């Protein structure tokens, strides 16, 4: 068994309203708005639902995984709300940063220390992240198109920065 199975992490088809939110989030203005507000909204929804729901799940039909890594500068735990792509029986994370030009901090944190925890629907597991192989990158990129089209648009807007993709596996 892998991480995706252990967490029962899966994507379900979005309804019409959720597809509209996804389309807005894929746009440059939508990505800008969500990059600045979604984390706060998601924290509030998770608190109210006791971790059983997330803002992206409700609004866009996209389940959120909480990744807690160690801050590379502070050494303190840092939690990021991320959409994950199932790859095989593990999960992949794409460092798109909503199509913004900078690399997300969680990516730099995982590069400094690949040991982290993931939480999904109240279940927390220790994990180790590693860069995806070229074959895995291709599979994750292809699979992500069917889950959230925004990833492809984000990658097109990022000039000169290679999107880092991590495969997250359960720690031994």
C-alpha cells in the first residue's frame, strides 16, 4: 500500500459551479486572488469543519493535503495547503505557486529537508519527498490535466522557472 491508499486520497469530478471556480482560478487574475486569499480561507474552513473539508474542495472540487515541512531558515514547522496528484500509489506535489514567478517556500523547504508530514481529513502520516524522475514528471503533468487544468496554464505563465515536482512517499 502507498500513501494515496493509506490516506484514501482521491479526486472526484467537479460539478458545473466548481468547474467555473476552477476556470477563474486558472486565469491570471484568479490565480493572483487565490494566491493571496486561499490559504486564509482554507484555514478557516478546515477549522470550522475540524479538518474534514477544505475551501478548494468546497469551491472547486479539489481535495487539499496539508504538508508540514521544516522551514529551511527558521527550523520551525511550516504548513502548506496543497492539491496533490496521485501517481501510482503515491502522491505528487507541483510547485507552481499559482503561476507566479517565484518558487513556493514549501519547495525550498523540502529541498533542504525532505522529511515532512501530510494530513488529509484528520489523518497525519510521516513522509519523505523526492524529486520526480523524468518519467514521473511526464506522468504527473499528464494526470494533472485531468484533475485541474490550472496547472498547465500556470506552467505556461512561468517564464524561465522549471516547476519542481515531488513524489511524496510514506516514511519507513
